[in-house]
C-alpha cells in the first residue's frame, strides 16, 4: 500500500484508514480513478447506496462494491 507498492503493517494501515469510510474511499479512488463504472456491463450510469455501501448499475441493475470481481478475501482485515 505504500507509494512504492510494498506492504504496510497493521498499525500503519489503521493509522492511514481510521474508519471504514476512509478505506472505502481510498480503494474506490484506486479502482475507479475516472469514476465508478459497472464491472458487469461497463456502464458509468451508477448510483451509490451509502446506507448499504454498494453501487447499483442503472442499466443492468446489478449491485456491486469495490471488491466485486477482485481476487482476495471478502474482508481484508480478517486475513
């Protein structure tokens, strides 16, 4: 997660991302630097469901998160 692509300690991770919201915003900005788009159909017409922390495509109607389609555990903090 460092700028050089290396790893950081758990302490550094929680210092950088004190809340789930800050972590979510960071990972979304890394995955979608040009704006959110649907991983299923590619549409940029999406809406954010803040209460449930997911996006929904306005074209194919599928729900997705920043982790949809990515490799790795569902909850990164429990690894």
